[in-house]
C-alpha cells in the first residue's frame, strides 16, 4: 500500500513538474524507452465518465504498460463511439447498454468490455402536478425532454408508462429530443418542456435548483442497471490481448480509487467537473451511484428492447455481446442463478 | 405551350444523360469499394442495401413525411427572409443612413453561423419549429439582401434617369426599373439563399431534435445514425440531393428561362 502511494506521489510529481516546465523537457523515466504501440480510447464529457478521465490524468494505464502510448479522445456523442470502434479508429470506448445492443443487433464487431457505472436517472419536474404520469394530458404542452428516441432515458420512461399508464408508448407523443444541457436550460427556465428525463450531473443540479424526481430510473427498470459500460472492438481484443488486460487492470484500480474517494482522484474530478470538494463528494455519494466493472441489468434491457422491437433478435448468451472480462464478473452459478446473475434481469 | 414542353424535355434529356453517366460512375466506384471490404459493411453498405432502404422508407411514408415537414419549414423561412430583404432593401433605397445601417448589419450578421446562435435562440424562441425557422431566416436574409442591394446599385444610371424623365414615382421606379434590372442578382441571391437555408435546416434539425411525432429530414438522419441504420442515413442523403437537383433544374432554371432568359438579360 505504501509503495503504491509512493509511486502515485511520484507519478503526480512528474505530471506536475511536466506541467510546470512545459512539455519540451526530456520525458522522465520509463517513457524514454521506445514506444511499441498505441491504445486508442474515447470517452464523453460528464461525471459518469470519471473513471476514464481519472485514468488518463493519473496515467494509470501507463503504470501497467510503460512503453505504450495511450491516445485519448473526448467525443461529443455515443454514436461517434460505435462508429469509431467499428471503423477501427478506436480500441475502447464508453457507451450505453442500449446502443451497444443495437450495435450487436446490426452486426458491429464490438462487445462489452466491462461495466462502468450504475447511475441514478430520473424524470425531473418542477411542478408538483407532474409528479404523476397520469397528469400528462396535453401532448403539445406537457413536453418531456429525452436525449434521443430509443435512448435509455426514453426506454425508462416507457417502462414507467407501462407500469403507471398500462401502455409503454403512452407518452411517446409528449417527447422532445434534446441534449441534456439544452434540456436543463429549458426545464429550469420553463421553456416549452415540463419534464426532463435526466442523468448525472444534470439530474443533481436540477434537483439542487428545485426539481423533483417524478420517476426514479431504478424503480422504472425494476432493479439496478448499468448506465454506461466500456466497449472494446474485436480487432483490439484479438490483436492486443495484453493491452486489453492492462486496461482492465487500470480500470479496476481507477474505480477502486474513485470509490474510496482517493484524494488525487477526487481532485481530478473536481477540476474536470468544476465542482467544490463538498459537491463532488455529494455527487459521488448520490444514492444509487455505483462505479463497478460488473455490468447490471443486461438481460432485462435486451429482453425489453426485443419486446418493443428496438432490436430484431435476442442474444442467446452474455458472450454474444460481452467479452470474457465482463461475462466472468457475472459468473454462472450451477443449480440456479446467483445474485449477480439475477441482477441482470428486471424484477 | 407544346413548344415549351418540348424544349424542356430536350433540356432535361441532355442534362439527364450527363448526370446519369456521372451517377453510374459513382455507383460503380461505390460498389467496387464495397467489394474490397476496406470498410466495415455496417458503415459502408452496398448499393443494393441503400436502394432497398430508400425504397422501403419511401414506401412506408416515413421519408416523405419527414421531407414534407422540412420543406414546409424551409418554405416559411424563405418567405419571411424574402419579405424582410425586400423591406430592408427598400429602407436602404430611401435613405443613406438606413443604407449604412443595413450594410453594417450584413457585415456583422452574414458570417455568423445560425447554429452558433442556437443556445440563445432556444432561450428567446423556445424549442419549437419557430427556432428552426429563425435559423433559416438568418441564413436566407443576408445573402438575399447582399445580392439585391448589389443588383440595385449596379443598375445603370441611364435607366434611372430615363425613369425620372418620364416622371415615374419612387415606388414605380423600384418596381418598374430597379427590380427588373437587378433580377439576375436577385436570382443569384435566391439560389444561394436556398442552398444556405437547406443546409441550415438540416444541421439545426440534427442538433435540435424532434417534437413528438413531427420532425424533419435532419432529425431523421441523426435518429438513423443513433439506430446505427447506415443505409437509411444514405437514403436520406439521396433524398436531400434529389431535392437539390429538382429545385435547381426545374424551379430555378425554368424561372430564369421564362424571365431574364427570355428578356435577353443573361447569356444562355
């Protein structure tokens, strides 16, 4: 443990000295050795992607692979991730489970590499009237913002509509496709929408500004589910198994650091998200948040997407769309499903 | 009348054949690239899958409905843009102060991408079609205005003096001399505006999304991308190109032929 702390301090010290002296200085230590390969990783902006940017800032992959160059890209949309993975311009990216299942259904050669985070999603409203879905009565006035049709937010809303109104598509004509930042602005300024199916950190700031959660994502789903998973391309897994192993180790270590509120990791999150320490800790400790490499709710979501026709076929087993790094964490209990196997289904 | 139809047919045939050869070339290159498997099939679909997707999405009415929605927005936006540019040009004709003012606005507003204004437009106009129409008007107004004013200022002095000699009123002068004399510029403005409006519309829709069940071609593209349905994305692109060709060839060319072409104002 002491050694780990020490090496961490050294790494941070080096990063700091590099930052101070500029990048023209000779590169320290191990990176002097010739670079033998690259790993191309992409993530998007937002607190839920923190394991990726913490891993980047703290150079945790480089700890396991000193001579490998890691190329980081910040992308604006999940669609770009699947395109990059399919085109071979990315090795590892972050996606929602729903788009990953769509990609699998369409025959894209990529699978879930690991779970990343379970997040509290929710339908945020300002007016108490809309706490019940039954009170959404005017499709042209009572607009609900979701990032995109068929997104996890839309799926959760449909699941809630199924439970409360008896019909999954009951609220479809109330939808307004809107990116989270625009939806947040619109909701808080009471422009055209009355509800936003939100995710962190937007959910947190909307609640802080008077929003109330009318539908809880986990309630709608019936259990926990992975909000984001990491996804690796087939090419990467086939050609660079050692790199894949190192990334998996680095990801596990990073998630451990975040979950234990390691100072350096929290500092990275604070500066990326522009949060005070208190707020950062509050967000990380928000009920339902769970950074973990184990995926949740996979089978339940796949079944739902098949039922409503978002995907054409149902996966026969987890290995259809998960690499062994992911299937191994779910496990396979003889004589009936284990807790984690049950956690893949909806209650 | 029969003569006109005949002429149109000859023109179309000629253009049609040139374009046909060009398109066949593209299709062949595309299919060859597809067979090389240089790109994943999911991202570089075969000509047949794209064609099937186009036919299916046209047959089930989805693409037509989206196209209709987009065209409606663009129609409204262009009309407002044209009316505004007539008003602004009129103002600029009346007084020098107004003219300086209009010149300044054009300089400031013309290079500004409508999409960059979206966050503010959302706050001002909300999230409905109005916001998209605003973006279209913004992309139509300035090129239209610029061209009309250039046209007006390049009307030969002689024409103006002629009008004044026969004691035409200011309004008559504008409609009887300035507008007809600057028609080539106005048409150029219209063409540029149309292309800009079309681009602005598609990009605004891609960012802006849809409301309930009503949405246009731009949103259709981003939704199909989200669904990883690449053939449908290409199908929508083909529709966009077809509309471009139709508007250019049929609408603008005919408009020109029947007015400034007939009057000998452009060399054919």
